[in-house]
């Protein structure tokens, strides 16, 4: 008997493949295609395709910083994948949920979700997704100030990207690594790494990733005092982000642009740049850039001797900072020991595995003789 649903299944898979493959070039169209796939999947009552469609929508909404819709779709996807025991599907959705958490203000929840996803990918030998999630884990570690674990995660992410020969994933990690090197005043290494990332992004045609690489180079130029090149890169990054609807990246670039203008005593331009980024941060609830925006405006208005405005933004900054500290600090402390314990256990398991290999090798050698 011929399965009448087969042509529809193929059509849905084609829609989802096209949506995913073209997400960097035309994200709004990817959302349209994934919505169409979801509608058709529901008609078929195919849990695997429903989950896949939901997960892609969760990912796309995360990219455009629509975090409420992203979490909603990814959470529903987890439920679908759980019904059919699709572990890799669950990992995909956990990655999206974890990314939303660390991009807002739930760093601890972000780390836990991302580590859960990483474990599943590792169990299935999925190096490509290990690289993607490893990079996100490194970013989350950076946000909570753990540079050591961030560096380890980035290093592992590069190795995993190379295992599957994916220059896009590899260059994504280089963007973050260059920023980490810059924080540690290793500017010569940082600039070499970011230039290599830009080269790889040009080769791969990843527009969104190219924006982050250009932004990363701008930060290095700014640190080196080359303000003209830094301004050029920040403006290019913003233009690139606008093309691909990358809200968080745009917020970061506007804030850095404001810092650059402030450094040059161009207070009006600094105010305009930071306010643009801040308004986006508030609209999309991007806590990290919102806090930075408040603080930047406090400094700008203080320097301009606009005391009332300066105090207004100082109060907003302190209130937001205190809110984050109160809601997150204890939760991070509670979960951080669990996260570190997981890392220790994984390291011990790896050592045990290596030890077993040595024993087996010695046994084989003895048997031969």
C-alpha cells in the first residue's frame, strides 16, 4: 500500500531545508517557510515534523530577538520531541532555549540548558552541533565572568568545527576568542584572529557572521586608538546587522560607537548612538546591552553637565543592576557548583577512557608476545 502522506512529508522537509539554508540571506522568508511547514505538519499530525518546524521557528525568532516567541516555539518543540523520544531534536530545542536565557538575564538557566544540549550531541558524536553549542557555552561563561571556562569552551568548539571542516562555525568562535584575547590585552593575537575570521566569513558568505567579525575588529581598533577605522567598522557592522535583522549585534555596535564618540568628546553623536541602541535593547528586552546603555548615558550626561539627566540614567542603571544581582546571583551560585561538577565528571570520564585504551593496548601487546 502506498503511503499517501509521503509527498507531503517530502514537501515539508523541502520547505524546512530551504528555510534553514537561506536563513542568513533572507530570514523573514525563512520564518514564512517554517510557518507554512508547521501548518502542513500539524495537518499530517507528524510529531517529528511539527517539532522540527517549531524548533526552526524558535531559532529564527531568537535571531531577530523575539525572545518570547522563540521560547514558546522551542518549548513546544521539546514536548513534541519528548513524545517520540527524539534526543537530538530535544538538544536542538534546548540550545535555542539556553541561548535565549543567556541573552536576556538568566545566565545560570542558559548554561544548564546549553550543557544539557551539549551532552546529547556528545553522546551522538555530533561534532558540528558540539561546536555550535560549545561556542554558546563559552559566551555564557564570559557573561558571568569565568574567562577560564570560556576559553576552554571556545578552544573545544574550534576543534569540533575542524573535525567537520565547517569554516562558518570555526570563524564564529574566532570572533569570541579575539574578544577574549583583547580583554587580556593580547591585541596582536586578537587582530590576527579576527582578520582570519573576516577572511573565512567572506569565503562562506555568512552575512550575519561577517557583521560580528567586523564589529570584533572595530573593538580592537578602538582599543588601539585608531578611531577612524573603529568607527568605519562599527558603522559597517550596523549596516550588516540591519540587513539580516540582528538586533542584539546592532545594540552592541551602537553602544561601542557611543563610547568611541564619547572618547572624542563628540557628546551629541555619542548620545544619539547610545540612545538608538538603548531603545532597541528596551524594545526587545536585551538586558546586557540595556544596562550598558544606561551606564553610558549617565557618563555622557555627566560630562555634558546635564546633572538631572545624568542622575536619571544612573538610577536606572543601578536599579537594573540590582535587580539582576538579586534575582541571579544566588541562582548562579546554586547551579554553578553543579555545572563545575559536571565538567569535572566529564574530565574524569575522559581520563578513565584513555586509561582503558592504554590497558587494552598493553594487553594486546602481551598476547602477541
